[in-house]
C-alpha cells in the first residue's frame, strides 16, 4: 500500500532526528575524547617536567657525591703517600746507636750479629698468622702496637706476651695530626696506650717507637722535646736501620720484602728491621718464612726481641 504524503513526511522527519542525534552523539564522543586526551597530555607534560627535574637533581647529587668521593680518595691517597714517605731508608745509615751500660750479655754475644724483627701498627687480622710463623721457627719478635679495644684483638695482645715476644708501644690513635700537636698531646696518647696495655696484659710497657720514626717531618713539636719527655719517663724509643719497604709500597712483593730486609744486613752488628702488621700487608706475612730462613742461614747471626740489652737505634740522638 502506497504511503501517504503525511506518512512519508513523518518518516523523513524521523530520519532527520536520528541523524541529528547521531551527529550529536559523535560530537559528544569526539569532544569527550579530545578533552580526555588534552587533560592527559597536560598531566603527562607536568609529570614529565617533574621527572626531568628529579632526574637533574639526582644527576647533580651523583656528580656531587662523585666529586666528594674523588676528593676523599685524593686526600686518602695524599695522606697515605705522605705517611709512606716517613718510612724510607734515607738517612738510616747515619743512625746513631745509644750504648747500654752494664750489660753482661753484650760480651757473651760479642761477634754475633743480632737481628730484630719489629712489627708496627698491630694487632690486625694478620697478627695470628705472624705469631704462628714465629712459633714455627721458634723466633721472638717485637710488636709496636696501637690501641684497639675491640674484643677480637684482646687475645692477640695477650698472645704476644704469652709467647715471649716483646710488647712495645707505637701510639694509641696513630693519628699524626693529633699526636704531634704538642708534648701534652703526645704524652696523653702514649699514657692512654700504656695503661690500656697494662689493663689488658699486665705488662707495663717502656719501649716505644714514634709513628714515622724520630726523624719524621710531620710533627708540629720539636722531636727533641718528645725524646726528652720519654727520658723523663724512663722510656726508650727505637727507630730502625733496615726497612722492609712494606709501608712505602702497598703492592710490594714478598720477594722484594725479603731482598730489602737482607741486602744490607751484614753491614750491621745490630739490625732493627721495620715491618708492618696490618690487614692489608699480606705480602709481609708471606715473606716472613723466607726472611727468617735467610737470616738463620747466616753465620754468627741470631734473631732476638728487643730487651733492655738492645742497643738503641736512633735517627735523632738523645743529646
């Protein structure tokens, strides 16, 4: 049946309304999508700027920390280099020996070269190994120790004494800038160590070695004043006339240590050898058996600990 004009008009109007609604719906969807994307872009833009700022701040912090680490490494290297320079053998050949009067044992040992193995800076994680080696060869040494109150070191101080080695003083703190400020600062540090060792081992130490030796160039006080202080306290100090080289070079080989310790040994009737007892001085420990064997193979030579009968090797005279 053919549609009337009215019906056709209604159908056409309905189609127009549907198209308008579709267009409105599409507009709403498009507008909403555009609005959401715009908001998202704004949010991402703000977030990106924040991330960039955080990244810049982080990079700046990393650069600052790297610069600080580099500065600390440089300072530590400089300090280590300066400290290592204190242990060179320059001038040691001219070391003065202080005669010890009233020694019957000196005549008994006449013609016998005496070698003193001395270890600075301990105790450390290597002290036990050193003591084991000394025990294996039935050799006594001298340990110029520093103050370490941790429980793990208490047994090592005691073992040094119990096994017949000489316990001697280096300094409590081993901080050059504090120890060498004045006579009072040096005496306070040494007294603290002396009392600490007495409380720990029952030994009242009277032998010492200046950090860097009596000829060090870092002390702010005249070393003669410190020497005079030791004399007043009836304490004796010992330098060295042979250096192992383990302080000057952190990467020195065990064979070089043995060579440094023995090359000029025959020049001295009494040879005090400087070595170090520290956790990083592994090659010193490795060199010790060969060093002892080499010395023991020499004629009229024996290894002994420092005692009251030992002639003092001084880089700077008491006079």
